[in-house]
C-alpha cells in the first residue's frame, strides 16, 4: 500500500486553503493543508480539497496544481461567516459533501480516506466516512480551552457551544488523530481520552526557497524592525509585542510591524491595540499593515531583526519555522503549547511574559554581532531540515499504515 497512489479528500469547512493566512480566520492551518496537499501530489497522490463557498463568484472547482483540486460546496449563504456563527453551516455542508462523495464513489472514483481539518470539518465529515466505509482522520490545529478556563494559556476559548462536544465527537470517533506537535497530542489525549494507538504526530514543514535569509545582517540589527504576524486577537498576544517595544532602550530606535487581519469576532481589537500604542508612547513606531501575502510575509521576515511570537497558546507555531528559515531569530514564551517544538533548541524561548524580560533578551541578542550571526545560522539550519516533502512522506506513511490496518 505504501507505493499506491492514494485518492485523498481533505476537508476544510470554515476556511479555504487558498485564503491568505493572518486574515480574518485564516492562519497556519490554511498553509498546512495547502502545502501538505501540494507535497502529497508531488509524491504521486491525488488530493481533493473541500471548503464552504463564501463567495458567490468563486468557481465550483479550482485546479490548484497537478493532482490538487479545490471544491467550493454550498452550505448556506455564500458570504463570510464568523467562527462563532459557523456551526449553522455544518449540516448543509455535510449534505453537499455527501452528495459529491456518493456520486464519485458510484462512478468508481471514490476516495481511499477522508482527512478533516478543524472540528467543524470533523463533525460534518465523520458520519459520511462511516456510511461510505472510508477511514477518517482528524487534525484539529487548535484545541479549545476547557470549560471554565480563566486564562488564555489553556488554549483557544470555544467560539460557540458546540465546539467542545464537537471536538470530543471527532477525536473519539476517528480512526486516527494527527496532531501537529507532541504538545497537541498530549492535550488531545488528556482532554478527550484518545488512546496513544490512535494518536500520531506529523509536524508542519516550511518552504525554504520562499523563506530565505537576507545577506545583510548588520542592516537587520541596526534600527531593527521587529515582526509580529498572526490574527489580531487576544490569544495571539500582540499587546505584549507593543509592551516589549515600549520597554526597549530608545537608543535602539526599533520599530514594530503588526501583520495580521482581524476576524469578525474581534472586530474592535485593532483599535484597542492602537489605543494601547498611544498610551505606551510608541504609536509613531508601530506599523499596522494588515494581512500579508505569502511573498510579502517572506520579505518582511527576512528583513526583520526578530520575530516576536507572543501567543498565549499555540499547537505548533508555523510562523516560528518560517521566520527561522528566513534566518530571523524568534522570541517566544515557553508555556505556549507546541512552540518549543517549532523553535531551534538554541532559540530564545522565555520563561516569563514580563516585557522587561523580553526587552532585555532582545537587546542582548541584537547588541552582539557574533551571537546574532550564530543565531541566524542556527535558525536557518534548524528550519532547513523541516521541508514539506518530509512532512508529506511522513503523512503518506500514516495514511498507508491506517489503510493496511483497516483493510
């Protein structure tokens, strides 16, 4: 089975894999789903992606690359929906997906397996997989904080009432759960009782050609631009990035670029950040640039003095890997889930969220040319071993193993 060309249905209900990460509710998951699919196709497999139609003008099928197609399925009004309102799309999406998968199976073009991404997709797809006798795999990419959690380090707050029971349903009903980090696998096992035999880890990769270093290190260290890139919401901690900037020695003459969009559920948060910047006296040194395209992000990363990964919780932290491939050192918080697995062992993974601690660590790094140069070299070397091709090979091996076990 390992050498067989597989037909794979990858489900991403609430966000299209073609959406730019950092905008609205698109993020690292979009990159992972798309890049894994493209890499699997280069290995000779066929991947069909399914997402909810949120634009009436979008074509029914998009041929992304040889072996990779994207299907837009009808699931309610063809307009964007906030994640907090996305549960209403699950049932109509399931009906549309069922019709497509059933028709393809009857035509002899059915799929070997279904791989759902995020809990919305799992709840929609798992019943169809069971009906058609197709193995179902689940990836969450983020796991909801438990009910009653009072701090953001417990995970992403559930955006709607169905999330925690939906994650439980998808986690316990799937044939295999694929986590993006050991930390996420532990969380899923502990919170939802998934046994280790049905849990595995496939870490994301990085495009080391797109994300590559800038040759002029001195330019990045002098009057540095610090980069924060994520959706602008409290879980991602952009307020800490602002506070770090405010605590740096003014002589450093640093700037901060906040790159990321705002989802409907946090529509007022960007203005709150601007107000905080005014209160901290750094408004004139902060650039709020919105969501960046992939090539724009790569340029911003290779020109940045450092990436501030200030999230309270991350199942992995794909931007850390992309920054390191760009030769950009990463500062992150040790308790943010799977971040430690995404950062070079020699990177700056801090024990504290005190902005003074972050500012001191950053100034010490930027002020030592030799140390900074070694951090750049080590970061690139670490990221270069994490290619999408390696990720796809690991994922394909898990697919083949599951098919052999369920044959």
